[in-house]
């Protein structure tokens, strides 16, 4: 079966460290003073730690401090209203979002207030049924159940009408959130959000659970009468693990106090994980009971990558596929057997999510290819059968692949009914640097029911009748915001290194930079002119495994979500690689492994190919050539290429590039000498004589169709061959 040919802009690589005598001298001093490698010293210098003192301060977090929670606007109002509810026995409901940040925020506030004796409950809307944010239906339900105070976590900042509805019902609101604010805030008892325009807090990059961390720190300090240090230490020691998970999963900048929180939280998970986390780590390992018992003797290294790629997707899967309340139950569980059962259910939900994601992704790529949406500044897709809980992940994949904003809208709730202009679709979008998605949605406000989110990620609701107008309006906005060139996909790398510098010792040393995240990303490296020694398909073609050679050493690498056939590369090619350095653990052994972010032909190889294309253009244009150049094909050459194409067609492959065919020729032992120019001549003549169906579908890319003929091709009738023979120098 043919792979769909997706037209993707080639990414521009931006290498941040530019060597010169001045910075090399500083780098050598940092390496010498701190006892680290030159590679690590270059990384530290490039990230702004340009002296030994600055580098040491960053590595050992000597200057990071927690800011006062009372610097956030409305903090005192919030804790006083909460304290009143706790002391008077009012029923409080924590109302959260259904992602990891929302789940950890709900658990943190619920556990803390329960420890203070509060009559406490929690509510997380169902993604499919309730949609994003606060709803009047949920407020009415909570009111009926006796709730008089709702505290939102990681949501609520745009719930102006819903808060007014609650006030009329006799229900108070305290809003804690970290999403971008609109000009008019909800009229709640308190609105705690560091992104308020009138908030003077010094550190604003908190996750939703980070804002909750500040709220309970303030409560512990003012209501419980502890010093700011005592309050912070208590909250740290009890909830830093949950705050760290939510902060990492919500892709918040890992700097200043977030760096402190995440660093402490990761150590807490590693040394003494709470019951639910321990169960989730066991279930995520895929080990048998016997293997689990053995593994408990070995301490697992907990990193931000482990949280982000192993734990967070499983917590998220609850809200995407089932109900986020299941994930809350995991963290509230007091029985290990129950916790493990919930954790295994989350792992199963994650597998369902992955299968659904793959299905939607294939459908989305097909729509992009068939519709021409790839040429628009913002890709807006819709369908009736896409799962609401998965479209955000697929949107991320599309944005990463195409290097431009994307929005996926699902009218899933309308399946089985006749389509109507009033059908409501729920959408999820991702953006790129240069286009603030919330600003873009504000511009389209008249076409939307509601929306909310961050600069690079947002959710929305839109009617089917307004979808085309929304698509047009957001693309007009993007056209103006991005300019004529649009978004040029760019990948930043920290440092260019030789592939021979990659070893296990360097991989271990880089861990000193943890915890990673926004503002302290996993380092990206570039290596040039690396030879592909091996290239194999993994997981039924989903991923590609490479072995690269420098002539001196071999190193293995994984390119996830990229099949070998989609890369247009072959064993023996010389490539430039942009990658992270990782440690692979398998069968009790550790080895260094590259995680590829992008790969392209090396300039040396590309220039050879370009010169071949130029040579063909000259010959085709009438230039003379000598017999020694081996350009004019003979009958045996035609027969050989014909057999190769027929073999590909019989195996189900109808699209082949010139490079595909040249690679097949290079693997042959038949001794045919066919280069680029001769192969192009063969294809042109076969097309002229209608020997086989040939359609050019791209630069050096052809779609072939088999003809069933019994007679031999009469090559002597080819006018093209006659013309070429006349051009050959005698």
C-alpha cells in the first residue's frame, strides 16, 4: 500500500552557539572551573551562563527562591472566603479541568482542604458531554447537592456568564486559573490568576496546580499562623510531587520557582512516591508481577521526560477516553490493590487513546492532502467521527509536521443525525511562535461560541454553520500576522558537535541540567556528514531506527513517528542530523542513543545530486556529450529498469522517485551501470513509447501503471533516442 505523499516544508536549522575566540576562552574556563566537558560548558554558555559563577549558580540552584503568594492579586480574598467555608461547614466543591494540570490541581486542593476538616468534594466535567470549562448545568447540579462555594482550578477565567448564573443561584465562586485573561474578569469572590493585567506578582509562569500551590501556601501561612518558610516547607513536603507533574505536563517554563518545585517534586517521586503514583509507575512498566518484585530493588531514575512521556499521557488518557475523575481516584486511593487496578485501567485507556489517535491522524493527513489545506496559514479540519479527547494530540502532530498552526473540530455528538448548521463542534488547536492562538481566536470571536487557552494551545466551540466563516477569518488574521512568507518551520539547536563526541559519559553528564522543560529544554545537537550504516523499520513502519557511522565509531538512533519510506534516505547516504542524546535501558544494560528531531541530506551529497540534475537539463536542452559519460542507454538498460518497476508494481508500490530506483539499482548484482542522467533518459523514452504508464507527480517522483503487452518495445522508433544519438560526440 502506498504511503500518502505529504508536502512538508523543509525545516530551517538555527544553531545558537557560534564559536569565536572570545566565547571559546570563556567555555574552556567554565569547563576547567566546574570540572565538566567542553560540550556541557558550551551548552551552559549558550544558555546565558557565561561565567563559571553563573553556570555554578544555575546547576546547583543557588539563587532560585519562592516568591510570596500574597503578591498575586486577590489572594487574601480567596483564602479568607475559603477559611469561612471551612470553619462554618459549608460544602465546597473543587471544580477542575480534565487534563493532567487540572487533575493534579484538584487532588492537591482537595487533599489539603480535607486535611483542614473541610466538607469537600470535587467535580471535573466530562470532555465529551460537558465540553471545556465551567457550565451552568454543572453549577445547577452542584447546587442541588448542597455546594455553596465552588473553587475552580486550572479553569474558570472566562466564565463570566456562568459565575453570574451561580450568584443568582446562591453559589459563590473563587477562581484560581493561569490561562490568559480577557479584558473583563468574572465577578467572583476572588480571581486568583497571575496573568491578570492588574496583578503585580513577580513570577507569572505557574501552571494551574502551581497557582493552587500558592493558594494553599498562603492559607497555611495566614490562616494557620505559620511563618512563610514553615508554610512553604510543609506544602513542599506534602504536595511537590503533584505540583511537579502538573507543571511538566502543562509545558510550563522550568525556571525560577518552577525549577525548584519540579526538582524537589521529582526527587519526592523517586524516593517515596505516593500510593497512586507508585501503582502508576508499576503499571506503566509493562512488567510481570515477578519482574515488578525484582525491579523494586532497583531505584528508578525519575526525570521530567519520564513524567512527560510515561506518566502524564496515562493520567491524561482518563479525561480523553473515559473520565478524568478516575485519575483523581488514583491519587486519592488508600489501598495499593485498588490503586494498581485503577492504574492498569489508565494504561488500557492510554492504549485506546493511541489507537484512536493513529486513526484520526491518518484521516487528517488524507484530508490535508486532498483539500489543499496544507497551503493555508492555519490548517482547520473537521469531521463527525473524531473523538473529542484525542483531537488536541493530533493537532500537535500536524503542527509539528507542517510547522504551522492547526485546529481540529469534531462534531462527534452529532453522529447518526442529519447534519445541521446548528450542530456544535468542539475544537482543539495548537500554534507556533509568531501566532498567539488566543489573540487569533479573539479576532474570530463573532464566529465562535466560546474559547480559551494559551498562546500556543487553545480549545473552542463552534457551530457547523459558522465553521467556514471561522476558517476564512482566522486565515485572514494569520496572513496579516505572519506576513507574506508565513511561518518558516525552524528547529533550534544548541551546539554543533562531531558524532565522535557522543558517548555514554556525555549522556550521563547532561543529566546535571535536569529538570528539563520550557526555558530549559532538552539540549539539541547537530552533527554533519554522518553516514547511514543501518536503517530499519520499527513498529510496523511507524518509526525508524538508524545506526550512524563516523568512520571511527557507530551510534544508534531512533526517529519516532517517521517511517523509512517517508524520509527518502538510504543506507550509505551521508546526512546531517539534529538530535537529543538519551540513555537507552534494555535488558539491564544501558547505552547511549540519539533521538532524532530532524535529518536531511548532507550538503556534500546534495550538491552531487544537484550537479546530476543540472547535467541532465543541459543534455536534454541539446548539449553535446561524449560516450565516456555513459548517458545513452542500451536495450539491456531499458529491460533492467522495466523489471525493477514491474516488481515494485506487483508488490503494491506505484510511486517511485528517481532516488528510489537508483537505490534499487545500487543493491543489484546484475552489473548495470545506470546513473541519474541515464535513468532520466530511460524514463522519458519509456513514456514516449508508452511502454509503461508514467505520470510525473513531483520533482523526480513518478507514478507508474502497468500495461499488458506481448510485443517487444521498438526502441529504434524513439525520436528522443535519435536526437540524443545526434548529440553524442563521435
